[in-house]
C-alpha cells in the first residue's frame, strides 16, 4: 500500500529551516526551524525580502546569483552545501549552511527557490578558533 505524504506538513516540522522565496526574492514559506534560526516569526517573515537575513555587504552578490538562477532555471548549489554569513533578527551574525532547490509552476517555469538551512555558527566559530590556535602554535616554532 502506498502512503500519501503531506510535504507541506513535513516542511513545517523539519528540524532544519525551510525558507521558500518567490521569483522576486520575497519569502512565501517559513517554517518553525527558520523562526528559531533567524528570530523572525513566520508572520514577520512572510512577504519580506530575503534582505532581512542577508548581511548588507553580501546583498549585491546574493541578488546577482539569485536573478541568474531565476533566469536560467538552474543553480550550482542544488547538491552542494553552501556556507554563508546571515543575520539574526537581533542583528547578530550567523553562519548558515544550506542547499537550494528550484521550484517550478504548473507550466514548468521556475517560480520559487527553496532553501533547507542549518545554523552552522557554532561549528564555524570552533573552526575559526582552532585555526587561530594552530597559527599561534606554528608561530612559536
């Protein structure tokens, strides 16, 4: 017997953040894990630009890649884990790791981009500390 899976329910309860934005980069889906990661409730995030979680110094590059993906219908990050800086609602810096998927409308045209996001801040800071410590030890020898 085949079981029908409710994928919207799955996305809502996943431990990783699920953020879906439309062709213009406005948020159309934001799950509870995204709320935990970024600090914005779904009500606050829905309809907002991805700029609310993109640090200002990276926005130009982000939008350039976003527009290119929407125009081409492809992304090089579909199966590659991308780690980038992000912003929490309170203004604190985050490091997030994510993959993206292009979502098509009923006519097969790319209509949205879905990102599955994980807060990678602790690991990033630990790696940074280790690299600093290694550099200090190497400088002593």
